[in-house]
C-alpha cells in the first residue's frame, strides 16, 4: 500500500520531466518559442562576454543582458558574487541555469567537487533582491501581448546568503533587518535565494539546489507557476531560512483542471525554518502551498520549523511518504486546522484519500556540532510574552486619551532575540543533504 503513491509520483515525475523540453507549439509565443544557445561561465578561467566553452564569462551577471529565451547557461564550480559584486541576479527570459561543472564542462558534481556557490557581501547599498530571480511574466511581444511558454530550469546551484546578511555585533548569532549606515552595513536581504515567476504555459523545474541562510518573509525557494504550466521541485536542500523553506505558488485563479498549475514536490529536505522575526506569528514552515494549484508531495523531510511542516492555503494535494520531525506547533496546517502527522489522513479535507505513509519520527541530523549547539541554546520569544511585558506610561498624552475614551499607548519594548537565524557555514550544513532517511529527503546528486 505504501509503495503505490511513490510509484505514481515517479510516473508523474517522468511525464513532467518529458514535458519540460518543449510545450505544445500553440502555447508558445513567437519569442519564447525560439531555440537558444549555450553559454559557459567560469570564475577561475572566465573573461569577457563571449561565453563560449573556450572563452567562458567570469560571472552569470556579466552576460544576463545578452541572454535570450531558451538559452542554456552552464556554470563551473566556484564562488560567484554577481556583476559588480551586487549579490543578486535577475533574468527576464526563460532559461536553463545549470551549475556544478568542472572547468572543462564535461563532468558535474554540484554538491561535492564542483560546487557552484551564489552569494554576495554585506556592504552598504549592495542589492537586497533575491540571489537568483527569474521572472518572465512581464515580458511582451512586439505587438504588446504578454509572452508565454518556454521552460525554466535551475539545477545544481548553491545559494548561501550568510555573507549577505547583517549580524548583530558581527557575531553571526542573530540577523538584523535594518541597515547601519554608520558601519556601512546593509540590512539582511528580506528576499529568497531562488525565486522564479513564470508566464502562462511555462514549465519550471528546480532540482539539486541548496538554499541556506536566507531571510525572506515568504519562500527561500519559491516557484510561481501560471495557468497551463507545471512545476517540479525535487532533490533540494533548504536549511536555516526564515519564512517558508519551499513555497509552491500560483499565478492562476480558477478551477479549470486543464489550466490549474500542477506541482511535483519530491525528495526535498527542508529543515530549521524560522519565523519572520523573533515575535512574528507568520513564517516558520518547511513547505507552503498556495490556493488554486494541485500538488503531489512525496518522500520529503519537513522538520524543526518554528511553526510547522506543511502549510496548505487551500490546494488539493496527494501527500505520501513524507517524514515530519521536531516541528514546534504542528506537522500540517490546512486553512487553520492544525494536525500532527498521524492525524492527517483522518482529519484533512484537501489531502487525497489515496495518500499514505506520512510519519513523524526522531531523526539524527549530520549538521555541524558548533551550529547545533547554538541552535539548541536559543530562547524562543512569543508575541504573548511581548504583549504581557508592555506597560502603560502615565503621561499627559495618555491622561488625555483616557478622558477621550481612546486606547492608551504602551511603552516600547525591545525583544530582539540573542540567537535568531545564526550563521550556518556551508561545510556544516551540506552533509545534511547527502543521505536520506529511509528513502525520504534529498540525496547527494550523482556525478555526471
């Protein structure tokens, strides 16, 4: 019984992957239907903007203005800061971004030998936009019509926002969301690591990626699919982010099953998801799902979230063989109804009855001992604690407000946590993604 949903998901994955290379010709607008070219990027050997295998570019940011729909960009291992070390890349046409290559672009090993790391620096006036932002929904044809179609793929990219964040007293223990012009420090970017917004009839896939140390209000890894499109989010590792580790979003409002965006979310590991800020009542979920989409969610690990594992805002889903571990409030939230893993099939109204195999368990996580010690010593602050600590000042203004029947003003209370989204080093976190738990979660991408 437990293997049937997995077999179904694998079948769906094969079908969806087969659909990614090309959409139905009638759904592609003229510019998004053209065949693209290959580009090559190497931090070590790149120079100029030719972007060929023989003469690669030095950074993706240096050639973004030259990219055309359906281009394929192959990126060698190295640490990339974007054009001008701005720490953010925005692309406005459907492309494939593939990292983890050796310098000859013949071998891939994206999480081990040839890590392609996208990061930045925390300097005043540097970008606070998503580290990799691909959006095509605003592009228009020559006749003014919105462009549609094409495919978007991001594969084998490691996003580490740690160097982009501002940490209190530079100790790496707690981020700060405001800039400090006196020290020349930017705010911690309030944006995701990989954010993709497609067009109508655009298929999108994100796989074999790592997103860590990001501080968005919504998704650290966010994919928004519009009508007629499909989304695949598979074998990704999301660690130590605020908001939602993974966010499946929709750009469609309606009920036509042929137009409703379809997602496959499989074999991902999303752990240590923090609330937006220490006293927030939102964020802190391993996976969030928009309304007006359908999804198969299978063989993932969702754990150690400030709130919960899966936050379903109204989509109908098949959810099978997922592992929940250490979530603070719940494992599954369906429009405000909060459940533990063992109660999902009994109580959920939006989870297909064929779903099976979801479980909660204690797991051993191969994360760095230094960071684990810091995480284990944090003190959580609730909104209730803050509200209870507010006292009403006996000021002339409050006396006047009292006579007028207005609410009294309380004094300001500083409740910044001493530990909040502490800096996780890549070498401390990456081993978490190497081995699954009983077939659940991401695995080390095989050398190719």
